[in-house]
């Protein structure tokens, strides 16, 4: 094989090597971005569900405390939690990535909130007995919503865990393949370079 052909082969392999390496680097970058998305947006959604559950439990406790002890501190606590819950829910609703299952639960939770507000109106009117009776009818609805939120949280956790493992495995695989291909291609280029130098040296001697 002539020196010119060896040079063309060396250049072709070099270009091919660089192209393959860049392709794998791009795929690795995409996978890492996907991993960051899972860790960011989906974990945020998971944490939002936990926060909704927290506000529900705390507001229910505030209503119970108000009716049991008639301490207006519990009333202030309820309204404070409600304001925070409202802001949180609005941010969840405004997020285009929020699953429909979460939105459905928020709609059901809004029904509970209306009933909770009605309990407080009745209490403010001075009818403690009626307010307590209405609050008791809300218990089953609240428990159902909380159980559904817990189930949804567990499902989301499992889905996030699976996606994280899949993405991490893909990153590991791509990294190993990238290093292997890079090593092999560099080895081939080194061998070709050595052979090219030998041919050049031999050609110079002949001249």
C-alpha cells in the first residue's frame, strides 16, 4: 500500500474516531440531562404531594382543636395553613408537568376545603354543636383523600426510582462503551501512525 493511501486511511480513521466519540458524548449529555430532569421536576412534584398532605393534616388538627378547646389560636393556625396551601396548589395547577391524577385529587380536596370553611362559618355563628357535627361528616372524606395522596406518593416514588435506575444504568453503559471505543480507536490510530512512519522511513532510505 502506498504512503498516500496509508495517510488517507489514517485521516479517515481519525475523522471516524472523532465522530463516534462526539456521538457518544452527545448521547451521554442527553442522558445526564434526563437524569437531572428526573431529579428536579419529578422530585418537586413528589415533594409537593407531601406538602399538600402536611397542610391537610395540620388544618384538620386546627379544626379539631378549635372545636374541642374553643381557642382562637387554632382558627388563626387554620387560616395561615390555608393561605400556604392555596399558594402551593396554585403552583401545582400552573405546572404543565403535573399529572392528571394529582389534579383530580386537588379538585376533591377543594370540596373538603369548602366544607371546612363552612364549619368555621357555623362556629363563628355560635353553633358549636352543629359545627362539630358537620366536621365529623368530613372525616371520612379527608381520610380518603389522604389515603389516595399516600398511594399516589408511593406510586410516584416507585416510578421516579425506576427512571433514576434506568438513567443511571444508561449513563454507566454509555461511559463504558465510550471509553472502550476511544481506547480501541486510539490504539488503531497509534498502530497506523507507527506503520506510516515506518513506510516513510523506508521510502526515505530508498530515495
